[in-house]
């Protein structure tokens, strides 16, 4: 039952799904339970309360939907918007592209703002669109916090500032799939209206939970939104929240206990320390890329992503060969370049339950692979650059001092 | 992390989620993996091939959707039908009611055929509707194979016969949530167009997979169906099937390995022997109910369900007290009466990974609870009746002969 | 990797190894760790403190030895006695026989006091031996608290009274393998000098820990005991206790975490409530045996065991056929009759992580098997008798009230 | 229940216990079973057959004893020797010292041949002792194949040659605890009489199985060996082997299934390829040590160990600070220097289920720690040296080609 066994542990450095902590695997190692017993609602109540913390919201309403990120997108859109509604949406890579594709198929009027892949959302254009939209025809701004395909982090604080500058009432819908629990995300402060993530990303769970959080304004919008929805309808959840039974349909018992464990670990480490750890991992990776003499797909420092780094390879190398070789020879899983950057970049995911020595093992592997495929890397150079930084920055583990 | 601990094993007799075999728990006890590596598509291919067997189809196309039964319903409807389409749908209990509610909210024109709860679908009315529908305005027949709320199994072979008698082209959409892998279900023979189940039912997995199988005719219908859909769109799957990468979005690695293990166990026991085992469990339960002097909610033998038995309690007893007491005193999880039969019935689920002695332990528990709540049951009577039948009918375990 | 698969859950009713709680399986589902890190000694310290509670001792010194019950026996003997030492030892069944065999092979002078199998230790003979031993040649009394082969519980309080009556200084060494954590055992009150159990018995863990507890008098004896020992030498443990590193050789990390979880569950339920639960399970089983018209191998009520019942079958039945049939047809594991009672008794183990409905499932199974092999049992009779008692005696689950 | 949590995965580089493959954890994640059912003997039979392969013997008789390496030592000695027997035993580090201590406490006449720690067994002295022992007073040669404390591998082929040269009949007893399944070990070819290992070493299981293999000559010796033994007595095993029930006392069901999985993985990779992988890991580690400008505790290349490297630190550094810091800051577990080399060396274990990138992560960590403690290491230097070698030597993973 194990396909393509390789000795030792698989080095999982795709930007999701990510490594699951043993504590979470343990919590999920259990038989099914009756979700209508008093136990599951009692636990669900704590989960809904605690999950708000990862969004940094006290006023939002969370939904734990048995779906993936794609379903969470759909939930965000169909509950707040009506067919034909005008949306401003930023295309900056494969995942924003897929979301836009969904928006179009759901019959919204999508005003696409495209950037070169490797650049962030063009907020100047946003500004001009808002400026000219005195009639408030724009109903929502859709933006990925972190574009997983290119390793670009958008500046949501600025988006909020622009919206505020024009006192524009558009909803702010944010894909936080590869950011929440890893990057600094502030739902309340930035007045995000819908934020969402998937369990298999920085929460370090298996796939299966689309975690969506709605502001009061988003909930209000859902009362008049005419998009057809049933499975993804927030109202069904809200009805059961009121009843205190919480679930309109069967949840995964295992994922609930897993989420409990995942949140406990995050709170034990401290969410802000988790975010700092991701910053260390991202910085170290970028230093290695630089030491190798390679380019980061992300064009400016302001967009650098602490959860994924897309590395540009020289034109004479096919980046998919690097990914293949990583898997075939080193038991290392790297991310492919997708769509426009296929063959041109490979991606190192550095999010979730991961520490610095795991990353250094990966970087050492990438160096060997680069050499394998004919790139004249100096072995050890990336590790040295990353280590020099890390050795000055890794804190002691608090529980072990 | 364990809420409301009770000594010994929980006796899980709700009609889903059901007991997970240790083999499946083991298979799922694993870290995440890159689903774009060659390993996952290779496994997916075998899963898609093998999952067809539980539908008894060779020509159907299966979809393993990261969702629940409710999502599988939506997938079946939105991929084959257009808003306004006329559907004949049978209301015979809470789950058919919920499906009908979904059908209405998805803007179909639902022609509801209601039966008294405890009776099967009224096929005479179906016949008259088809007879008068010479214009073929009816686009689909929606029917639950087994109504989980009342323990009623509909006769799908007869549905097919009636459709054929009138040479009616309506699609036949079947909810097999509490039937497939437990009751005799024959997709190809009955020319079912869409059949669906959820992983947490007779497959004995955690919740999280909506398993949908579409006939060629259903796939054809999907080409013109105008219902808006993205997450549930079969086309996205079909596109990735062709690419050989299989997944339009991230699957749960754990559920894939779990499904592999679950199918392997079912095939090792033999699907027909699994169905026979469910028949033994159902028969034994019904004999016990009769011995207790209680009524089966199911009004006629032809509708008896081998996966769940809804037991009618005397008017002076509140059936929800039985369910509460089962949980509070005996670590036994029974199903509540829902909606119209709330307080009037309790339900014994006897599906999935379950054997006869487990059931007898449950029946012994129910006897004590009946006495607890003031019903003058003769202790041991139900167990005796069930045992007398089982002792003559349990086969030797083939691997142990 | 699963041999001889049968559908549904195996009903494990041998008197050990017993069912492991899911909580314990989860706790053990982990990678190895460095046992010389600060974490393992910290945990070990709590384990050594808490494990004393299951012996009801505050003054004893516990040892968690990576071995089985047989090794724990050897540890008890070799640390306290010298070759040639006179021991009074009671032979009342297969396990006391095996211990005596060990005592003889370790070159002690074993004064065997034999009882008919099914009877308890003959304490009159003990009394007469002590009375005549004014020279105190008897160095130790070796006795099983509960003889697993016959389901006989000896009265240790009386043993202590007799020793005290003669002010005899002999050490009191007790095999508590099938008693501790299930029967009322009071190390301090009865001044037991060495008590021992194995992890796979009422603690409900996998096999692998021999848990031995020594009184101050036993530790004193160990200073002069001349039996050769290294692996089992308490001194090596005591040396590492002093160092605070606790382990003279590598422990099983998994069993340590498992023991932590097992103790936590026992303390959550309450040790005295655990003992009461075993009394209910034992009583219910005996009532069933009586209702079946069969004899308990245990000849008098004073020796009834609440952890295992040996059931005598009529002469025309081979009890091993019952055990075989249980396994081959009902996925039920019963205990064989051993040695003198081979073919004559089968055993129902009812210890460890087990509740009443599990037991009733087993009893229902035994009824069918009895009928299978030609014994004219009235189906349901045993379950009825057990249920009538249990329905009046099962408490509510405290955490669920 | 998790002590001293640190983010990400613990990097386990002590020379045992080692990392357990997920496949093995899965196999062990199971309830207890009746070990007297037909299933367990059937599995045991395959285990006994297959475990011989890791010793490279076809004629040996294996014993799977529920104990640790210390117990396996005792089993090897007490089954083959009598008190007073003369043994030649080599003291080259802490583990050979502990074995010698055991030999002395078991009352053998131990002729200790000491080497400086960091050197191998002095085979010249062996030769001279054998030469002068024409009376064959030496009954056994006891030698560790690999001294875990210093990272020294002894040359067993030479030991055999010397014994043969003098046609000396002494038994050859080998501690293979940190060698078997990792280093080239050839029981039959070298005519080793007793070889032994522990499950938590290169087999990559939890602690709990002492695996001992005896030659025909050793079995013959056991018939007359007068050392007192019961728990460790091979005869009890041999008796149950003949009966086909295999177990004189309760085995750990979980470890048996775990052993099955561990052997399957080793055979899938190929034992010789496993050994080659260890050679790569050892070589890479030594190259890193050299690049750091540090000394290997092992004094000559002929003794280099492929399972553990003891690294000598400069006099101004306390090696235990390195180990502490590794754990406190980097979630890295290294081995302490023991006894004579305490404070002077730290140890990197590189055995068991481990691959090259895991090792490189560890080496990168060691570099940072060396810097932390004031050693002027060039960051990246060790990783570069190791990578340069590995990049030329890692084979493709056969299942993935």
C-alpha cells in the first residue's frame, strides 16, 4: 500500500500539502463518533472560538466547511455576491488565475487586473478603478494574500488604505490559503470581509477543511446575495450554530480533533512566533537562492513570500527536471512551475510544521540537484548563506530553556 | 483532548458515521504527500477503477469529491440538470426531504411525491406521472435507495422497469448514501444515471469523500446542463483524468490511502458477502424488535432496510430519552428520530464494518435502556430471537477455515 | 500484513493481552526519542510516582522493566532471595505452576502447597508451616493474587494476618499479573513485599513492561540476596534513579507514553471505580454461566475472580472446540483450558478496558457457540441473567451526566 | 502529553533509538490480539525465517526476546556458558565495558583485553592468548562488532581467521547491536556462534525486542551450559517452536507486526543496498568532520563506523554543551560522550531509517552549534564536503525510476 517507497523520510517542500505534526496525526488516529452526541458540539464550540484567533479577528464568524480551498473560494463568493456583480480581481499567478476562472464561471462581472507573474497586485490600477467608481458598481475586491505559484505576498494593509481613501464600500475578499497561520494576517485591523484558508496549508493538517471567516458586513451581504448555493450556504451553518448542534451535515470527526491539536500547537508556540519562524525560513531560503546565483521569481523585496519561494532557473535548464530529480534521487518533493512559469521556476514551500534544520536539508538537496542538472553551483554555498543568518536568529525553544 | 470519556469502547450504532476498521485507520495514519508526484496519480487510477465495483458498474465514470453526501447530491444535480428542469422526487423521510430542499433551492421544478414516513416511494404515482408525461417534461427521477431516517429501502429495479415501460428518457439519480457497499445496488443493470455515496457510511471511512458515479448518459447530459457549478463540476475532473494527473484541486492523501484499504477489505470479504452480512444484521435486528413487542417504523417487509432500523416506541416514551440514556449510561450511540418521527422512533444503524456479536451487544444494551425508561421488555428476549436466527446463519470466516 | 481477516471488530476476551484504549494507541503512535534528553526523565519521574497508586502504596519503590510477567517474576525472586532459600509457594493452576517451575530452576528450595485446580491457596497449610517454622527457615511466601488459568482469587489479607499471627518475617511476594488495576490490591495495607504485573493485563497496554514494586523490606533484602542477576538487577535501576536519568538501558519510548495515557484514564475513571466495574463484569459473567447451567471452575464464592471466569463444560464437549469455533465463526477470542483443565474449561477474560455491552456481546456469542457444539443452552438466557443484574448496577458515566 | 514541544520535526541523530518509518508506525498502530490464535504463530513462523536474513545465516536459530540489548547479551552468555568459564572480552568503549561488567557479574572468568578508546579490539593480543591456550581454557570470545560509544567497527572476519588459524574451539559471541542491518555482517561466513541486536537500532523499531541468533554449536553448548537462566532460557523457546505455538510467554503483538513491516522495508530496499546507504551516510559524516577541522574519535580508517561517528572537540569546549544546545535550540538530538570520553566527544548516529538529506540537515545544524559554542567553523564547509561526495554517489530510488 505504499507506492514508490524510498528510504528515510520524504522531504516535503511543496507549498502544500505540508508536513503534519505527529501530535496532529495522533489526534486524528481514531474511530468515528456520533456527531450528534453532546461531545462534538462541545468541541466544535471551542474550535469556532479558537479558529478566529488565526484570522486575528474577534468579530468574524468562522465556518469549517468539509471542502478544499477551491470550495472555500466558492463559499466566499456565492454567499456575498449576486450574478452579474462587478468584482475587481488581481491576476498575478496560477492560483489567482484559477480563482478568477471560478469567478467568471459563477457569472460575476470580473474586472481583471493583471500583473506580470512575479509581481504583486497592481494597486495603482485598483486606486484608479476605485477613484472612477463613484457609483459603487464594484461590489468586491478579490485578492490572494500570497500567490503560491510565484511566491508573491500582496500588501493587504495598503488595499484597505486605498479602499478607505475612497470610502468605497466594496467587500474585501481574501484568499489566505498560503498565508494564514504563517504570514501576518489581520482580519479585523484590515477589515477583511471574507478570509479563507485550507487545512493542508500552514495549519499542517490533511486536506479536507475549507476554513472561511466572514465579517459582519459579509454576513449582512449574504442576506441579499442571489448566487445559488446550497452546500456552501452559510445560512445552513448559522441555523445550526443557533441550535447549538453546529453541523448542517456530517463533519470529519478526525479533522475536528486534528484541528484542535493543530491550534493547540500553534498557540503553544505562539501565533506571532509561528509567523517569525516563517520569516526566518523565508529569509534563509532567499539567502540561499542568492548565494546560488539564481533569481527569485518575486521581483521586489516588498512582495517576498515567507511561505514559498519560486526560484528561476537559467534558460538552458528545464525546472521540471529539477523537481523530477528531487523526487527520484533525493526523496525530496519540490513544487513545479505552473502555467506561464512552467519549466522556468521550481518552488520551495517553507510553510507549516517545519524547522530550520529541515529546511537546510532541503537546501543542501537542491544544491546537489542543481549540480546534477548542469548548473555550476558551489556546493554548500546556499546552506552557508542560510546558516550564517539562522545561526544569529534562531531563538531557544521556550519549553526547553 | 478526549471529551466525555467513558470506559471501554464506544458502541457506535448511528447509521453513519460508522466504525472504521483498524486496517483503514492504519492506512490513514500518515504524513501528507505531494499529490503531483507520480505516486498519487498511480494510486488514484486504481481507486477509480476499483470504486466502480462497489456501484456494480463497468461503464460508469466515478468522481471522488472532497465533500460530504450533501455535496455529492449537489454534484449529481448541477452536472446533469438546468434551472427550471422538472424533477420527480420522492419524499419519504428526513434525508429525502433535505435532498428535495436542495433541489428546490437549486431552482429545479420539483414534483414532490410524498409518502407517509415509514413507507417507500409511491411508485404508482411515478407510473401515472410518467404515463401522462408524453412530452417528456420530466428530466430526472430523484430517489434515495435507502431512507436513513426511517429505515426504508426503495425498489430501484421496479423504478427502472416503470421508466422502461414508458420508454421515458428521464435521468435516474440515486442517493445511495446508506446503501452502497451494504445493500444490493446495481448501477449498470438498473441503468442508474448518477449514483452517489459518502465515505463515512458503508465504506467505513471518515467523512470527507463524496463518491459519485455517472453513466454515459449522465455525462452526455452534463454537456448541456446549465446549472452553475465550479467546485462540483465534473468537467474539471474529466480534464485532469485525461491529463493523467487526476486532481483539479488537492485531495486528502489520507482518505485516498484509506479508500484503498477500505476497498481491499470489501473485496477480500467479497462485496456480495458484505451485502449478505448486512442482511443478517438487519434480519437479526428486526427479529429483536419484534421480540420486544415494538413496531418497526418501516411499514412493510418489502421496504425493510438492512442498514438501519427505526424502532417505534410506545406513546408514553420519548425516544430521545432512549438515545440520551444509551450514551450516558452504556456508552452506546443510537440514532435519534428526526423531524416528523422525532421522539417517536430511535434508530439502530447496522452498517459498515460490523459483525454479529457487536450487534448483539447493542441489542442487549437497548433492552436494558428500554427497561430503564419504563418499557416492560423481557431482558434477553431480543438477543434470544436474534441469536436463534444468527446461530443458523453466520458463515465460517473464510480465511480461518 | 493482516492475517486471517474477519469482518467487524475482534472480540478479545482472553485474559490478556486485553483491549487497548484508543487513547493509549494514540499516545503510542510516535517516533522514537532520545531517552537521554531531559524530556524522558521528566516524564519517567511522574510515571514512577503515579504507578505506585495502582499498587496502593506510598512507600514502595517501582521498577518499569522492559520485559514480560515472566521476567517480572524473575526480578521479584532474584533480587530478594539467595539460592537454596526456602520458599512456600502455592500451586493452584497453570500460572502458579509456571512460577514454581521458575523458582525451582532458580535453585530455591520450594515448598509447594498444592490445591485442587479451582480452589484457592490452602492457607491452613500455610498456617501450619509457619507455626512449625520457629527457626524462620521460610524466607518468602510466593502467591498469585489471581490464578488466570482457573479464575481463582486468593485472599491476601488473610495471608498477611497469618504471617502476622506468627510474627513470621518471611517476605510476601505476590504475582498480581491478572489482578492489579482490576481487583482490590493493597500493597501497603497488606504489607506485600514485592508485587508485580504486566502491561498487557488490566493496564490495557501492549506487552512489554514488567511493573514491579518493592517494599523497603524487599529493598533491604536485595542488598544481601545472592541470586545472580544483571538485567533484572534493581540496583542498576536505583543507581540511575539517584542520577535522575532513570534508565540503566533503553526503555520503549512508546510504552512510556502509553503508560502515561493508561494511568491517566484509570485515574480519570477512578481506580476504585475501575475495580467496581470489574466486579460488575465478573458478577455478570458468573450469572450468565449459572443461567446456562454450567459450572464455574472456581469452587467457592470466596475465590471468585472478577477478571477471568473459567467455565467447565460437560464431559461430552471438548472445550478447545469452543475456543476454535469462537475464533473461526464469531471473531471472538476466548481463553483455552490449560494443562490439567485442558479440554475441560474455556475462559472468558473480562479485564482491562472493557464495558458491559462488550461483555454482553461476548456472552451472546458464547451462547451460540455452546449450541453449535451441542450443549442445550437456552439462547438469551445468560445475557438475560447478566442484564438483569447490570441494568440495576451500571452507574451513569460521570463525564456525561 | 508531549513534553518540551519544539516546532517542526525532531532531528534524531543519537545512535539509537532511531527514526521509525511511517510504515512501521502504521503496522504497530493496532489493538492487542490473542497470541494463541492461529494467526500469530503463522506470522511468527515467517518472522523467524526472515529474520535470519539480516544475520546472513541459513543455519542459525533466531530468538525474538521481549527485552533490550542488555537482556540479549545476558541471553547470549547464560545459554552458552557456565559460571567460571574463561572468556576473552575486548574493552574498547562504554558498551563493551558494560557487557564486560555483565560478564563479570554473571561469574565468568573474564580475560579483558583493553584498547585505548577510539581504537578497535587488539587482535594481536587475541592471537597470543589463543596461541598459548592449547588447553582450550578459553570458552568464548566476546566482541562488539561496532562500539557505539566511540564509533569503532571491529573486523570480525579477522577474528574468525585467527580462531581458525589456531583451530580454537572457543565460541564467538558478537554484540551486533549497532551493526546488524546497517553494517556488513555475515554470521554463517564468519561462523559467529551468537549474534544479537536490539529492535531500536538499525531495524528502526521501538525498543523491546532483543533479537538473538544462535549457531548449531551455540545450541549444542546450551545443553551443558550451567548458568542459571529462566526468562532468557532458549530451551523454553525451542520447546514452543516444536509445538508450533512459538511463544513461551506473551510477545508484543505490535512489535511482531512492526518487525514484519521493518523486514519488508529492508528487503524491498535490499539488505546490501541498506548497507551501502549506511556507508554513504558514514562517509559523508566523516568528510564533514574533516572539513570542520575536527578529529574523529576513531583512530584509524580500518575501524571507521558507518553507523555512528564520535567527533572529538577541542579541549576548550565541553562536548555536552553541544548536545544540550542541539536540543535546546535546533530540535536536534545528538549523542553524548560517555564515561572516558565524556565532555570530549559528541556523537552523530547515522543508522536506521535515514536518508542523505536528513543527514545534511543534521550536519548543517552541527555547524551552527559549533559556532554557537565558540569553535571557528566555516559554516557550510561540512555540508559542502559531504554533498560533494554524496552528489556523486546517491543512486536513483529504484521504485521511482
